[in-house]
């Protein structure tokens, strides 16, 4: 079984799998990841043709270092097995992940894992290389999160699907991702987001927030994306090119935070060394730093390095 390499997913672009023009445009956008959609964005009578378009597009390449995912239909439909077989047999060498929507329990993930393994063995692909992205879109899926997150070593992300989730719990709102009318205290999505985040962190997965459908409301997008980023989510879906820069910026650390994190790491490494006195804690300016500080700094520095950020200030040990 292949070892998972988890890559940055600040922004994940949703692309209709049956639309070659939109797929071609996606190649040039500055997103970390994209998924070619055979589910909601692909009409029932276009799914067979969509599979062919996706295979051709993946094999044509041109996606750079973007993570390439295909969202198949969920297991309650008649299309799932053919989505997986056709796409993986046809373009498995040029595919990073399969996204499974509306996951209700761990058995659905295990079924996808087994199917992928059989296809990989059959056509000579590296077993286990293709990852799974799990979409949580129902109350049942949220309740079963802990078991779902452990269902396969292929799992790379847990993704919140807000529209279907809102319908699942009968939320009184038609604006996806916004607070429902009458909910005037706190955040109606806090429990859902934190549950996904806790399961992801407990099992070494990434947590990804779903889309914001009001594509012209960039202020609203910034507010909703900022909420997820503040909690610790790794990224968010985007539906339109205008949303990409907003989301990438929000899920990047600020320059001051990135510089400070790198300085904490340098200072802590020095103070715990023999040259620095082999101390477990030290002062960095007016701030005391220790092992817990180092762990927190690693999170911020890791995000900044993955985004290609460069330092504007460098800590120097005292003379």
C-alpha cells in the first residue's frame, strides 16, 4: 500500500466533468486542486459522455502540479461503479484522488477502497496510490465521522458539503453557507465544522470547507472562508475564478505570522542546543517560547512554506 503524501489544498476548484471548455480553463487557474465532477454538475444523460471527456482531459495533461480529483456519484445511484471503473481504468496514471459524495458510513468508503484496489491490480497501477476524498453531506455521515475517517488508509480529506447537509437537517435557509434567518447568536455551522475538523485531525486527514454559492459576493465568501480558516481548516472549494485569490489569501498565513513562526522555530532550535544552553524554554522578545510554541509554529510555517512564502525577517541568536 502506497504511503500518502498530503499536499496543500487551500483552494479546490469544482469543474463540470462534461464541459471540455471549463476543464481547459481550469488548467490555467492558480488553484491547489480541482475536481472534475460526475455528480451534481453532470446531468444524468450526460454522465457516460462525461466519463469519456474526463478520461481524455486527464490523459491530455496540462494541469501542472494541481491535485487532480474526480467526484463520482454516491453509492445510492446506479452510476458509481461505472464512474470509478471507467475513469480509473482509462486515466488512473493521471489521477490523484476519487471523491465520494454523501458518505453515510464507513462501509461505503471501504467499498470504494476495495473497488480501487481491484482495478489497480487488474490494470497494473500502483496499489493504494489513488487517494479518497470523503464528502460529509448528511446527519448520518456526521454522526459516523470517526468510523468514516478510519475506514481506509487512502483517505486524504474530509469535506463539508453544506447544501445537501442543510437539506438533510431541514435548515431554514436557501443561502448555502450563510446563517439561517432567526439564528442570531453564534454560528449555526460551528458544531458541524468542528466535528469534521476533530475527526480529520485525530486521524491525520485534511479538513476542507465546501463551496459558497453566491459567487459575486466576495465579501460574503471572505467572511465564511475566514471562519473555517480561523478554526484550522486546510482549505475551501471555489466555484468561479473570481473566488480563487480570495480563498488562497485567506488560507495562507499572514506575512507577520509566518515570519514569527519561522523565528520561533529558529530560536527554539538554538535555545535547546548546547550552544544555547540546552534550555527547554527561552524568551523571544517579550514572549516565552517552549515545546508547545514550537508545535504551534510548525503549523503556521508549514502552511507558509507550502504556499511558497518567503521570510521578511530572520531571527539571530544573541552574541
